[in-house]
């Protein structure tokens, strides 16, 4: 379980995240929404350790991890995917995943000079890396350098790295940003697949409401750095404060007037009516 208590960060006189307290349970995908500048990515950075909080606490499974570095939080189980991919571009796809697997396994590769034992352990790491690549349908690109991959495949590989790190919490910051209409469904399908594991907690920062509607079990809304709404998607979407502050529309018309086509990779809206 992931929890933040009174999490706050100030930049001079500006409070970017203001005393946000929230608990994220396993088996739940929580979408974090809000207007530009609401503090969504900053809140992610505080949780994952890229930024140091001015005050407040982050707990993982009841343990205070506020003093841990970003890398230590990753090893503790916080997996973070960024708007821009964070990979080793000159290494192969397989080597990227193998290094992530290796980071979480205390095998013979970390000690001693027994070459046979080292080779055996290395082989096991590669086997696990290959299994993960098969899950994300990238086994055919294992030998390719990451720099040669299209953007969509790089995002898929980033998910593979989070799986290799055996993350308990998956944090996605606009996972389909920059993707083409052909690439986006793949990453959304991977997130759907991760949702099937009820031992995992998923946090999703997303602007596209079609994605939020289809994937989220829960929505929290940040506005001016503060938590202003938290609940089931239908309840939160219907909230006047959300429709006025986030969508800039009246409660009656904000969603009825939504004429944007569904995001690639999402099912048709079905019974949702489009009002003239």
C-alpha cells in the first residue's frame, strides 16, 4: 500500500503541492487529473523521490520512505515511467531489461570469481529478461539497440523495465504522450494487462478523459496543488468542482458537449449519447 500524508512542496512563495494526503491500495488503478499546472507531475516526483518534499511523508507498506533516494525507492518497489523515456539508448533491448532484472536479484553475479557460477547466474537473468520481453511482445526486437526503436516501442520497453524491477507500484505519467494512433493501443493494452494483477497498485497521470473513463477504478483531482476531489469515476466526473475547475464548463454541459473522438485503443463510447 502506498500512502502520502500532508505531502507539500514549496518553490519560493509558490506552493506546488499543498498538503496532499491520499492512500493507494493494491488492485486499484487511480487516475490523477487536473488542469495544467495543477501539480500532478510534481506530486509524482515527490512520491518517487525526484523531488524532496518541503514537508509531509511518503509510506510504502507502512514504512516511511521519505528519506530514501529515487533509486532506493525504485528498489523498494516504486516503479516510475516518465513522459519522456528513460532508457539506455546504446544498449540492446534485451540488455536494458537484463540490467533491470539484475538490479533486483542478489545472485552470484554480485560476488566471487567463480566463472561458472557467474555464467550460470547471468544465464538465469537473461532467461527472465526474455520472458518479460515475451509478455510485452518485444521478443523479436531483443537484439535491436534502443536508439533505433520507434517511440511506441520505447514506451513498451519502459513498462518491461518496471516489470523487471518487480515493482509493487506502477506510476505512469501520460503514458501515450507523443504516440501515434497505431502505437497508443499497445501501451494501453499493457496497462490493462497490469491491472489483472491485483497485488499491484497503478497510478496514472492523464489528460485524455477517454483513457481515464475506460481504465480508472478511482479518480483524484488536483487543483492549484490541492486535492479537491477523490472517488469513483462517475462520481468525480459529475462533481461540479471538477467540471468547472478542470474542464472549464458548466456541470450540465461539460461531458454532454464532449465531441472528441475516442482515444486510440479504447472501445467505442457505446451507450454514451452525443447531445447536439
